[in-house]
C-alpha cells in the first residue's frame, strides 16, 4: 500500500504570524482551510531553541540553511531521507511539488 502523509508544524518565528495557542491554531486551520492532516504543537525553527526535527531538516536538505519564512516544505522518502525542499513561494499544488511527491510514491 502506498502511503502519503502531510505533517504541519506551526511556528511563531516569522513576524509573529502564529501568536495563538496550539488549540487556536488548530481550530483556525480546520475551519478556515479544512485541514485534516496532523497539525502538531508550535515549534521553533530558528535560533538556539530550534526544534531537533528542524535542525535535521535544514542540515540535510538541498539547499542547507535556516528556513527563510513560514510554509517551507520538505519531501521525505519512505526511508526517512530528505529528497526535496521547497521555499515558501512554492505552492503545494504546483507541478514542482506534486511531481516530487509522485516520484517518491512511485518508488
């Protein structure tokens, strides 16, 4: 069975865009955008208190380096390898992203 999951990690590191509580953010995303995928608790993606998950993501992707803005996207293979990284401007439904996902699903 082929499996694909979206995982979302809100953060408030960019212009204070996510000041709410975890529950407020979850409710907003579910009611405004019909989000049904897992939405985790708020994390830090910058600075000394950066989440270990994001430490791994930014140091093992191409390009490497800090996240520039909210909504950066990573594609991770079924083996746990980071295969693609997309900056905020890349729309989730873009051919670039859907192609990367379809490529991983076909393996």
